C-alpha cells in the first residue's frame, strides 16, 4: 500500500514532463490523520540511547582496588516502551556495553594477578537484554516527561582483555592480553533510572560476579552511576 | 554498596518529594454550576471602549458570561485548597492547586460542576534571534526593512495617514523589557499610547522586565526608528499583558485566559498573541479548536467583537508535531504563518494546517524574519511570532479606515485582500494581506495569466505571454513568479499542494492518469486562480 502511495507520488511528479527548467519549491501532502499509536507518550515508542557511567563503591573484597573516575562504562542501546496509561509503562532494551576497570597498584593487589605494573586495566565488552517498569509523574502531552524506571538486565560477555603498560629503560610497552580464562561469561544485574525527557540519571548494581568461581579472584566493585541521553527530540 | 543505595534513595526521595510538590502544585480549574446572587454593572466594569465595541457589534451589555463568579463559591473553594489564584468569569471557574484528597472534597460540593486539570507551558512562537544587534538602522538588512511593510503594501496606509489611530491592541507575551526606554517606542511613550499593563504572573503593573520577546513583537506593530516605521499601527493604543514565564518550566495557560478577559474589560479591539501551546500538554489530534481552554477563550473573545490574531507556531520542522498550535487552531482566530525572506514562500519552521478536524489554517501569511527593537538596539529575529504582529498592525489600520466593520468582517476582508485569494493552501493560507485592495486608485482587475488545456492524455498549464505587464495582475505582493497548484478531491479537500518556480518554462504539462474522475486541479499564478475538473 505504501509502495503504491510512493509510486503514485513519483508518477505525479514525473508527469511534469516539460518541467525541466522548473524548480519545486514546496511539495506537501496534508496528513490524512495523526498517528495516535506511536509517539513519546503514545502506546508504542522506541528510541536509541547513549550512556556514560562511573564505577562506584568499594570492591567486594580486598585486593581489587580501582581508580574511580577513570573506571567507567560506556553504554549504547535501543529501548522500546509500551505505555499502559499516563503513569505506567513497561519496556525492553537491547544494550551493548564497554566496562573499563583501571586497577590500582596497591601492595595487596590481586586482580588479575599480584604483579605491580605502571598502569593496567581490565576491559569487559558485553551485549544483552533488559526489561524495565516505568512510573511517569505529572500530566503531559506528547512527550516523555518525568519518570522513574526499575529494571533488570542480562548480558553475554563476549570479549575481555587485560591491558597494561610496562616501562623499561625509558621505553613504554603496551601489552594487550585477551582470551583469559578467569572472566565470567555472563553478567546480570539491576538498575534504576530517573529521567526528565531525554536526560536520565542511572544507577546499576551487577548481581553476578565479574570472575568465574574457579579463578578465586577478589571481586571488583559492582555499582555504577552515570548519565544517559535518550536519542529522541526532547 | 551502601553509598549507592544511599545515593539512589536520596535521588528517589527528592524525586518523589518533588512530585509530591508537583501534585500539590498541580493546577486544576474548578468550574461552577451557576452565577446566582451576583451583581454586575457593565458601565462600572468595562472600559468605555469595551462598551463601544459591544454596541458596535450589537452585543448585549448584560451577557451572563461577563458576570462575576460568585464570591461565596470562591471563598468556599479557598477554604479547602492551599492556593487559588486566577478567576475566570467567562468559564465561571477558579484556578486552584490541590492534591487528590482536596479534589475529592471539591468535586463533592453542590455548586461545583466539574474539576479539570489545567494545562502546561506556553511557548513563544519565535526562534533564536540574530545576535547581530550592535547598532541601529545602519547594521540591519535594508532590503528586509523595506520589505517588512511593503510586502503588504503597507506604505499605502502610511501615505494616507492611516496608522491604527483609535484602535486598541492587546499584546500577550513573555515580557516587554526595554519598551519603557527603547527609542523605537519614544512616540508611544510620548503620546501615552500604552493604556494599561499587567503582569499576570507577578500580579503587578510592571511588564518591562524579563523577556524581550514582547518588545520585539510590539515593535513590529508600532515601532519607529529614525523616522522609519517597523510596523503599521504606530498610533494605535496598547494593552500589554505578560502571560508567559520562561523561567518557570510549567507555566500555565491560566494567564492567557485571565489576560483575554482583562483585554476585553479594558476595551481591546485586537489581541495579538505570539504564543501557543504544544506537546507539553496536548497531542496534535487535539488541535481542533475545541479541546484547549485557550482556543475556546479565543472564540469567546471573537464572539465579543475582538479580532484575535495568533501566530501559527514554529513546529513546521518538527516531525512529532508539525501542525499549528493552540489557540491558533480556533475557528475565529486569524492565524498567521511565516514567510522566509527574500523568497517569500513559507518559512520551513512555520507550522502548517489543516487543523486536526480538517479546517483551513493558517488564514494568511506575512514575513517571519523582521527588523525589530530588542532590549537596547535592533535585532533580526525570526518566527511566526513576528508575522503575527505585522498582520495585527495591518488589521488595526484597516479598522481605522473602516470603523463600522465587525471583527469578522475585518477578518474576512483581510483574507480576501490576500495575495493568493481565492486560492489557498495549508502552508500560506490565502497569502499576504494587501493594503492596495482598499485604495481605489491602486485596485486592479485580475486578468487571466494562464490557461489550462486538456489534450489527449495530458493537461497543460500555458502561461500567457507577458508583453508590457498590463496583461498580468500587478495586484500581487509576492512579486515572485511562483506557480501554486493543488490537487483536490471532489468535495474540495486538498490532497497535495505545490509551489514551483516555472522559471523560463511557458508550458507545464502533466499526465491525466494521475487524477481520478471528479478531482480538481487548482492553479494560481500571478494573482489569477483557475480550476480544471477532471471528467
């Protein structure tokens, strides 16, 4: 149907056979009706988002201290929202994340080993799915408004790497190791978001461990808090 | 771990608290059942000009809609809610802030007809303005300044000493910073043309604070710089109402509503509103002229003989909105779209029609980029905000010329004077109002400028040869060579509309098979409109 519509429009424009020297300044089709199903405060809505989160909180056990501020997550995703009424919605999202933990070179350092280096970080890349429930506040027209989300996620850690720098005789060497056997293959956790239109503050807690049981490594901090931007107009 | 919980808890708590405050500060209109036991003396309540307008329009001076709201009802409501502010005679209502428990009590009162949530946020219909305001006339676009009034043939008003004298214009805006000091308003101040002012947010007379948006709007109605008028109604009288608060994210339409009643009371002949409500409260399908309270109020004002002129809105580029804002959607509001300079076709930001219920809007168009007085100097702002006051000035001049006209006669005459009339589309309405139509020596007969011919399976639009210019209609302000055409269905609904620049082409052809039998091809070119029905 849509194809026929566009075809007829193209035919209509092409029908101006002798318009070679002419310029179309305005060409408009008045809307036949307004889409009442899809939109920011309609039944269905979906949008992309970008997030930057900082790892916070103490490590789960000693020997896994990190540099706060430099240790952070980048998040990209696409979110769907199904509205039930002005207050309640549920939704799902697909997410891809990159977490970088900058390891502090403390005396009792154990992650990922007890060797002291000039600097080092552990990077986890994962992709997964999330589900959430949204509570909206206040009256509004066709925009997102203020909301509070509670959600859970699960993801597959598809890549990890250990990156560190060594300085010897004035030469700096960057070493990158991947395919380690100690990171866990899956991650899952809880999150909460507080938003006003496309500006969102997000907090997350990873319920699962970063390392598998057999590694016996002390666990890294599991909390993060940061900002997210919804990729929609306002 | 505890830190995160604490952080999240604090965030959540502050959010919930802010929403509790929001609940409490959520506005509602409480509508009453009747106006029994109230006293009303129109001669005491209304300004003399408001009485004159009612008599001129054959309206009853004792219309119950103007009666005050029963003070006992207001007192009873005030005893229940923490705050009640705006009272509307026209809607027999009071605006309150209440929580759910208080709403239940209010709804149970025998004299309360209904309680409805008030809407949010009003948006000035202007875009960010050009920061280049370093000096006065020598730094502005001279071509734009010339075109500002001449595109409506406004110089004819001024050469005939028609300057809106005796017409009272209410301007609703976000603030009039600098109107009390800017040289563009020296004559306005000197001649005491500002009759009354009111800041509806702060409940005080001083409106010369906050935003400069109203200053720019007023200057495009009445400003003069170095003897050069920026608007057409330089001698009109003014009522200035500050109805919008930029700093408050959830300002409400209650101020617009209060201002329209205030303008009526103070004898406004014309209201210029370069403001509109959009997505903060409404959905596009609600732009039907009936849903919003401000649209209904604008129609009541029109019913009382006031010409309400409103900007179409700047959502033309917004895929989530696009159509005109409210109260520009109201049937009796003269809705003004914006043209870009120097092309003189719809500016891309200008909201388009039709209304959600299919009515034609905007009604007319004017330049959306203007030279206007800013706080201290001149600026070149753009937006439908500035097209609207240009037409307001035009209307004031016309009303000075024809004081016997009712507001709706004025409305229709402005439409009929416009450059595209009787052709219209949803981007330009009837086009640009033309003063020349009202000066006999400048009136010209519309001559056919093209022919429509059907031949085999084609339709041809053939431009007539222009030799001296006498064969074409010079009574067009657009001064462009654009050809406007549209495809309409049998009942007159526009299916598609186009503006093309034919340049050197003399013949424009199209295939007949893109039309269905009964459909119409409607064409406008240089002041002449013709139709061709497909058989």
